C-alpha cells in the first residue's frame, strides 16, 4: 500500500503541476512566473519563477514531517512521492530543457525530444494568455509522433 501511494502521488503530481501551471502560474501568480517566459530577463542564477520550488516543496516537507512525527507511513509515501516528482521536474525542466546545469546534454530519444518540443511550444507565448502544453512529463502525442518520425 505504501509503494502504491508513492507511485499514485508521483503521477498525481503531473496533474497538480499542469493545473498549477495553467491556472496559478499563468493566473494570479503570473508576476512570479513572467520572468521565466521573458527572454530579456537578467542572466542571474535565479528567476522569480524559482520561488515556486518553495511553494511546491512545502506540502512535501509537511507530509514527511507529520508522517515521521506521528508514525504515519502513508503521509511519508505522499511526501516522498511529491519530492520524487519535484526532483524529476527539476531534472527535466531546469537541467534538460533549459540547460541551467550542463548535466543532461547527451539525452536524445524521441520521448525527451517530445518533451522539449512541447515546452518550446509553451514558451512561444511570452504572455500569460493563450498558452498550451502546461504539463511536464505527459506530452501531447503529436509532439512524440513528430519526434518518432525523425528516428525512422
């Protein structure tokens, strides 16, 4: 049950990320996310958008702490599921797509190229309106299909 909770939480976080990105980051918290879409922002190490790390980490920290304090493995599984998704999000979004750290430059399979293509489509819009491709790990099939054709 604990492993299943971890896995379900991890996959549920893709929906949470999509919903948050579409309705919160491109909604009332656009001011925090805007610099991520603006190619003219300063070239400092951090963006205002990076503050979302703290927002997303908070429920993970709380559930891990409560699970530890009260001996509730389900809460630990939820907290670690959120944390695992956050790590994947960081590796895919910040390292692989935006190349903020030069760790994953050699990845070149259709799935990761599809993720990168969908994210580029998302970034074509520099304003909060009319965006698309708000998810991270689940990519619209048309982008995967286009990248699969390149492999043939």
